[in-house]
């Protein structure tokens, strides 16, 4: 029994010794293998022309707004339109009780008839007196009095005609129409309401908002900067071409029509230090409404020889923005850059990079400065990644892994 136990112990000891030897032999071999290089996604920088976009808030304004007001005193008899409907220029909107104006018109017509009769009689007197004064049957003074009477009668006729025109105009104003085409708003008065010409009682409003205006403002310093850059050639804009403007609506969607700048004030608001600007937009679907808040994007020229990078590629540090680039030796280097405005998830790079630089845009968490990496171009990174993963899973040797990394751009 003791011999059997000793034999088992001897076998166990032999197994332990063999395992230790195997571990010692495998250890140096494993230690001799270099870890694979981390793979990063890079963007090769290229200089390109970039639109200079200025974003400012704005408000929509109707191109034309007509306040429909009473022009005669009277009682509203009828409303002749449907509230909120589209109306054509000249469409009748309200009817005022016309009977008082008709009576005034009839009275003025009677006055005109009387004045015309007096004028005819005075003309006959002058005609008769003319022959008599030539025969010295009457004095020159009597003839002159007849001529003065004729002139007075003629003036009375002219006055009566003017009164007739005014009375006819008042009668016409009892039917109130719109001078412009557009959308008629809510009625401010109802049938039976007394309206006044002296107070200019507001009846309704008609607005035309196809096209529409968008009003916004820009600081005078920014305007001077843009003018200076245009003069120096840093910004370019073709002569005779309208400045394009696009809109972002309150819900974040993009307005599908492109507008153009059509006005800017020649004076600066002393209270705000801004210049008033205005753009005009087609609005065929009536999507833009007067008073609506929008975000305007003004294409203020084009900047030549600029570059763009995704925001995730730029690291913001205390000393300023930096990026990580892959050098010609496939090592990581940190470089300081200057950035301009943000646009569609990208930074505009104004200084610090040159065309051809390979900037790391993905895999930044896996690298450190001066580390060797494998760089995959951003256009091919998704296609190369599975193959590289398969290579790693097969346990390929270090030399084959390094060779593949050196051939991957």
C-alpha cells in the first residue's frame, strides 16, 4: 500500500516538473512577439473652397400688409368675405349702409342743377348787355356787373361739381374693398357696428405672403470685417450675383426655398450697434407666416483654400484646439490648429494643417504620441476593419501583421 502511494506521488511530481519546463520554454517565445499596432481612421486633408456662412435669427414679414379701415361714417351692413380666405385685389369686404350717402348725393345734385341754371341765366344777361353797351344803351358798369355775376355763377357750378364728386366718392366708400391680393384676416367689426372715418376704424387686415420678407440684423463689426475680407480677396463673391440665404425653421427642419438678400440699411442702430438686413423668399406653400421666428444662414462669399474636419477629431485643451496626425513614419504626432466656425458637425480649419496631412478622426482613445499606428483612410476604413479583425483572430505572427499595417493607408 505504501509503495502504491509513493508511486502516485512520484508521477504527480514528474508531471509538475514537465509543466514548469514547458512554461519556461514558451515564456521567452511569447515575450518576443510585439503587440499589434492599433488601427486608426484618418482623413487626408485637402484644400477646397468653402462657403462663408453667417447664421443670424430673423422674423418673417409679409411683403404687403393692407389695413382695411372705414373711410365714411356709418353702420356696417354686411361682411362680404370669409375670414381667413384668399382675396383678389379689388374684392369687396364690407358694405356700409349707403342711404345717408345717397341722400347727400341727391342734395348735391340739386345744388348743382341750381348753380347751372343760375350760370345759364347769367350768361344770357352778359350776351344781351354786350350789345347794349356797344350802343351805349347801358353803362359800362352795368355790363361789368353782369360779367361778374356770370363768373360767380360759373364758380358755383364748379363748387357744386366738386361736392358732387365728393358725395359720389363717399357713396362708393360704403362698399369697402381691398387694394391688394392676399389672405384676409379676422373681421374686427360685426354687422351693426358703427364705424368712423375720422377715427379710421380698423375693419380687417389683408396680408400678402408669397413671397415673404425675412428681417434680421448683423453687427456692424462683422459687416466691416466681411467688407474688408472681400476687398483683400480672402472672401470672393461674383459681381451681379445675389447673396443667397437659407432658412432653418423652429422645428429644426430646413426650408426648401432659397432666398436672396434684397435690402440692407445704410445706417447703424445706435442702441444695438447692428445693421438691418432683409431677404426675400418664395413661399408657394404658405409655410412661412408673418411673425414666425427662423434661423437665417447667409452665404456671405466663398473662402478659398480652407479645410474641414469632423468635430470629434479636434481636441479642445487649455492651450487651444489640437489634432492628432499620422506622420510619414506612421507615428502619432499632436499638432495645434486654429479653427473657425462650426458647420454641419465639422470644424473649419483656418491654420495648422497642410494639404496631404493625415488627421486621425477615429480611434483616438487607443493611441498616444509617438506611437506606431496603422492608418486607414476614412473612405476605406469600414471595408478594411473586418479583414484586420480576422487577421488578429487567426493569431498571425508579428511580421505578417506589421507588413500588412505598413501597406494600409
